[in-house]
């Protein structure tokens, strides 16, 4: 019998500073040094003391733990009963960076009792998790026209920087205020920042494959601008946008049309006639790896066409900055879609989650796929409410769950907790009159506390 652990994080991603002494500081040494690695802070304290982390672990488990999902994950088995089979992707749900961010937020609520604790936007893109943080007393700072209202913050307030990171101007403002900062920025995101700063220091325009409106991308492009100005960025979202820019590099074009097309996605004073002669490609970490690689390939080809292969190194740079956890979930779903025979796929997670939305895109190209944020969206076997990414709204579909023998695949993005998956599985089997927990081995149910006292062995 394999006994799953309760909620043990994976080994840290490359690039993360030591996870046993993540600190809160009163200042950052400069814009290139995230708080977790500040070398000369005015005030430094360790949130990850054994006492605090024990309390955090218990609370996190109570909110997000799922004995059913943990059993299926660790045994790599499926569930089958009354004609319904449920299969999980091999890799899904919370990644290490998300677990780290949540743990630090929960630790902040315990360490800074009596302080006002604020969060810049959302810790991750999952409404369940963000609601839990609000229940802990963590207040959300929302953007109004792209600006956080920080005017009322004091030195004794606490501000949590989310896993996506934050723009340099916001971090500098927090430094000026002198408040406590708890930085949960993902290590993979910081790796992208490092690459973009290299482009900036080389005088190269950063081409970011991503969503210009996404918090991570806004934080990343802010790293492309030097304090003295003169460095630039451009964000491309689709391959069509990539082709438009590449054709402009080759042949030039209508500058006014270019700037209108990419409004809100380029740096101040960006001039496509001047600032596309030397480019370096990076990406929002949660984009599709294959698409980012294609973006890189097309920009490389455009530079070869304009400047010749012998001059490519002077005009083009690239880097692999896709998040490892994002890629693992995409690879696992790709394998599942190619190997497993399924009637439909459920993708569970926040509708504004980039990595989750890409999983839904992958499924849609192969079989009926429904993107849901929780089990409440499974209204009945005849009706489901799910997010349509093309219409950017929830829609109702009918007759989504076939009668008779049916195989349902389930996956989730890196920001989705296991308890939401378990609730989805429970809901599916409720439609067939089955209690999911009875499908698990009795000894496992006893160990994890799912058996009523009268059924325990020896009682």
C-alpha cells in the first residue's frame, strides 16, 4: 500500500532562494534584487519558523487537502463504478511555486497578527484560494486603471507580493513607504526577469510572448526599462501578431498602423523603425512552450532575412523561459490525450489562469472539453456551465455527460487546489449514485480518517 503524504511540497525550482529562510524585509537593495535575496535589509525576519510552519501546514491541509486525489496521484490508478471511469492526468494542480506563495501568505497572517496585511491583487489565479486569504484577514489591493492605491499604507503595514511578481515602480513605491514586504514571486518568473535585464543591459529590445494585460507580463516588461530610459519592449500574444512584426522587420511598413495595433503592449517612445533591429525573445512563463518556440523561430528567421545569417548574433537572442511546472502539466495532458481513450475532458481552475486556459485549449483540439472553476458548474448530467474562452464568458451546454459507459478525463492548472478536483470527482459519481470514498481501499480510508469510528479495524 502506497500511503500519500498530506501536503508536502515538491523540491524547489531552480532559481529560488533558500526555502527555509524566506525573509520579510523593510527594503530592497535595488530593482534587480527581489526581497527574498536582499543582502542588506533594515529588518529581516524568518516566517518559516518550525512553530509557524506547523500551524500553516495544518491550516493549508484543512483547506486544500484531498485524500481521494492524493490516493489516485500516488497510485496512478483510475476510479470505475456504475459505468463511469474517471482518469486524472499524471501531473496536475499546485506546483511548488504556488505552494510556496500560499504558505508564505498563511505564515504572514500568523506572524503579523495585529498588523494590516495587504495583497497586491491576487496571490494566484484561483478564486477559492483568494477567498481563503480574505477569510484570514488579508485585504486585497486592487488596481484602478492599472495603478494600485498605496497612499494610505504605513511603515507598520504588511504587503504581500503575489507569485506573478509586481512592477518595478510598485516595488520602489513600497520601498519608499518602508512597509513590510513579503515577496512570494515565483523563481521561474525571476529567471525571466534576469534574462530580460540582460537584454536591457545589452541595449536589446525585449520581445515578450505573453498577454500584455497579465500581471506577470506587466511585471516582466517593467524589468526591460532602464532608469535612464532608452531601452524598450514589445509584447506579442499570437502567431499572427508575431508574423505582423516579423514582416515589419523585413520590409518596414506603416508605423502609425503598427503603434495602433499594439497599443498598450510596448514601451514609452517605442519606434518600430528604430527599436526592432536588435531583439531578444522571452515569455510569460505560463504560455504554451511550442508556441513560444515558434515565436522565437519566426523572429530568428526575420532577422536572418534582414541582416544575414552571419550577423544573426548581433541582432537576435533567445532563451528557454517556460515554467517547468507549466510544461510538465502540458506534457502530461498531451500524453493523456494521445494514449487514454476518453469521452470528454474536464479542466478545473480559475478562468483568468493562463496556464489552466492553455490546458483547456489543448483539450478542445482533441475531444469535448469543459473548463470549469469548481464542481458547482456540474449542474446535472444534462447540463453544465463552463467557460468559453472564445466568447470570454460562461455558457451552458446540454447532454454533456453521456449515459452508459463513459470515461472522463480530469486535469487542472498549477493554481488549482486538490480539494476542487475531489469535489468534482464526488459530483460526477453523485450522478451515478456512488459514494466515491467507498471506491478507495478500506485500509487507506482508515489511515486517512475516512472511515466512521465503528468501522475502524479492531473496534
